[in-house]
């Protein structure tokens, strides 16, 4: 999976209690394969939440970003033994850890879930559109298709690229423009490595999505009302049992 991107960090913080300022450095490995040439070792030094100097194995030396950082970079770049140790960190520190993390990610998968909804097309030659949205799947490779009365649909279909969510999961959206026919059956079909068989989701045209949501909300309100009424009735009956009737003359 050449387009995959991984990074991990080790964070070390030291606090100077005398003046309250904080300095720390972060080392990390960034890579898109387990090959040494595709790995970058980075060490960044921060002072008071601002990065002041950075070493990158792709550059091969420190680069300063502030006046003090420039002085640090100059001192460290002129220390041969220190620089040799940092340049070796790409192989010593990153290579084994990258291999472990990379294989761990490739051996895992997450099943997608599907949401099928109708949408009014902004143009085109058909009056109706269905959108099949597929969320939270991993790895990235996926196939999303359409069936109409059991036959594969190959025209009037557009799809987005797989979109990264930023948390290792992906989403994709497929659009089908069509002219409705009475009694037809339209399905969205998803094929993915996490699935033992294709995931088929049928479209139910009986009610628009907005109407189904209104009905669901109304039913929830009715059930809640019944529960509250029953609770009130039970409370009233218990209070009635505890009353003492005093005869009057």
C-alpha cells in the first residue's frame, strides 16, 4: 500500500521551574513503506511551545527557525560525533519500529457501514438520484457498484475517490442518476477485504428520508409520552393506597 502514511513519536519534556518556561524535543519516523529510502527520521526541539530547531535525515543537518535555534543548529552541525549518531538513528531507531507498525496496520481491517439516501439532482437527464455513502473502512481499496432489478448498472454512475478521515479510516460516495420505474429494486453493492461476501443495501422508496425521520421522531415521542403517563398512574395509585379515610359526622 504505497500511499499509506505512518508516523510515531517519542516525547521527552523537561520543565525549568525557575522561570516557568518549558523545553522539549520530539523524535519521530515518517514513512510510506518499510524500505529505508522511504523513511525519514526527524528530531525537533521546542522552547515555550515553539519549534526552534529541527534535524531531518533527508536534509542531513539541523535547521534553525529562531535566533537561538540558528545558534544551536550551527553548534550541533559542527559536532561530527553527534551528527553521526543522529544520521544513524534512521536505521537504528526507525527501521525496526517501522516494520512492526507497518505490518500491524496491514494485517488489520475494518468493515464499512453504508448509508443509502435520495437526493435531488442539480442537473442531468434523470429526475432522481441515489447516493450510496460508505464510511469507516480500512484498508483503502474498495468497490462500490449498483444493481437495478438484479442487473449491474454501468451508466449514469459517478463516484468520489476514497477520502481519508485522518484516523486510518476512509469513506467514499457513489451517485446513481435514474428515472424511477414502478416495482423496481435498486441496490448498492460494496466489496471490501473485510467482508466475506458483498454487502448489499436495498433502497426503500416507500417514503422520502425526511418523512421517515419525522415518523421515527413522532414514534419516539409517543413512546416517551406513554412511559411518563404510566409512571404517573402508578405513582397516583400508590399514593391512594397510603391515604387514611376519616369518617365525618
